[in-house]
C-alpha cells in the first residue's frame, strides 16, 4: 500500500477530531497533516462565556504544535489562500503549498459581516464567533458596564447558528443582574428566525415556548422575521417582515452595546471553484462526505453545504452542531481508510442535532433525531442541570483533546442524557 498524504484544513471541533480519528483508523501507515491559521485549538462553545469574562483564553485553548508532535501528526500554521483541486495542492498566503492525496476541508465559515453595513467588530457591533472577537466583546462589555444603556443582541439575516445568540443574551442578563445594573439595561433580541426557538430547524420539541418563557422572565423583548438594514454608531435599523416578505414595521433600535451573529459563507480559498462549492462557497458533499467532482476531497462541519429546511420570510441557515460534526468526522475517517484499502466508501453520517444552550444559571437542551422533521426523537428540556452539564462537558472535551484521545464525545454525552431522561 502506497503511503498517502492526508491533509486536514482547519483545527476547530471538526478538524481536531478528524486528525485523531484518522490516526486511530490509519496508525503510522500514512502521513496526516493538520493545517490551521492559528497556533491553537479553541473550544468554540465557550465563546459566550469569554464574552462576559467568565473564561479566559488559556481556559479554553490548546497549543497545537506540541500536541500534534506527541501524536505523530504534522502541523503547519498557515492560512490557505487558494485550493487547486486539479493539482491536489493547497496554496498558502506565504506562497508555499501543501500537496495531498486526500483533503478534508474542516475550516468552518468565513464571517460575512460585510453583507450588512456597519455590522461586526470592524463596524459597530460585537461578535462571539471567534476567540479574538469574544475577547474584544468582553473588553467592550466592561466599558459598557461603567456607563450602561440599551443592549441589542441577535442574529442577522442568513445566520445559521442561533444557539450562541440566545446564550449570550441570557448570559448578559445573568451577569448584569450579578452586577446589580440590569435595571438600567433595556434589552432587545433581534433574529432572522420566523419565531423564537426556530433555530434554523423548525423548532425542536417546545423550544418556542421555552425560549419565549426565558425571555419574558428576563424582560428581554424580541423582534423576529428581522432583517438588519444597517448599523450606525449606537443605532441599528431593522425591518420586521410579514410572512409574505413585505415590510411590516421598520425599527430604529438605539444601543450602547450590541452583539450580532452574521451570515456565514465558505472561505475565500475555495469560493467559486465549480463543482466543489455551492453559490455561498460551501463544500458540496455526498452521503459519504465526499465531493462528487473531486472524489479525493471531503468536507465536514460548518464548511459543508446543507439546504435550509424551509423557505422563511428572512433567510435562515441550517446549524451544524457538534453531534452532527462528530458523526461526519467518524464517517469520513472510515471512508478514507476504505479508499486507501481499495474499497468503496460506505459509512454515512447521522445528521442529528444536539445542543446544550447555557443561560448562566440554567439553560435549554434539545435533541432532534434526525435534524429535519418528522423525527424519531423531538425533545427539549430546561433547568439548572443544563448549565452544569455544559460546564462539565467543556472540561471533559478539553481534557480528552489535551490527551489526544479520539472518542465520540457527543455520542457518549447524549446516551447518558437520554438514559437519564428515559428517552432511549
């Protein structure tokens, strides 16, 4: 068997799991290369906590170079500038290239702040999409607390990951109450979803009722079917649409602090490659996570193309939760192994959705099997246990990553939860 070079592009939740799963499946027979633009892995689900100072950078990061060296995986810190699929190589911004026999694209998205005037950290709103953004959001929050006023939190049109927006709104509420200044802070939640708790999934269980209840309890008003027109210093213009797409109301929302999640798109290095990506730049994959035109390229996680569940007045994307990503990773590792052994891929990911949404003092958990209705499991629950479960899960996941252990983290957690709630 010829020794193959397998390159994994991106070291987020999907990429870090991918290299460990490949190592477990392939051993020392083949070269595994991890390429990432930063020196570290970060546990992205903790970003809302970073945004209010509940976590620091060192709490949720792992340095990649020593970790990969310990496990016989090559690590290259570089930013991809262009993929050349006909040549089987990835070109980097510094002019170097990395060749591959098989490529797994696990980059996550590019953040499309530019699609709304004034949106994002280079505009007038904060973000918790990356660690750097979350640190900046916390700095701005500390300054805000010295002179509080209105807050606007939410997700702009085209966003596809709504859980962190809900988390951050509720965590802000908890932190402001702890500082005894919540009474000075009117808060508005702005979302492209057609209703609270839609989540890009058509709702899961009674997420609509649960999340509306949480917002009422915390005095958070909301605007759904919301299209952010533009953001100026201290002011956001939002069009609230009717179900037929016509404008219902135009809101001028004043704020002293705002965090808005943007729409996602594929990274620039792969955009506009015919047959590889859809019009938004997301990787087209078949049921084996494999690109039909370039069969030695696989895609996992937020980087892949998944069609929206339904047409909504304001565009909403589809979330790719950790549970789903983990399933994609395992299937991809087994399918690459099959190809290297001269067999056809047969493993398929189970596209289920699972989320622990922490609200600082309680939270909401939901499980959709499969992701799109009708479902075999369509369940949501709330309580203090969700907050405790997410804290425990963060510590568990990071401990396993630091040891380089490949494991079905989310699957194990879900099975325990289903047993606990007698849903199995």
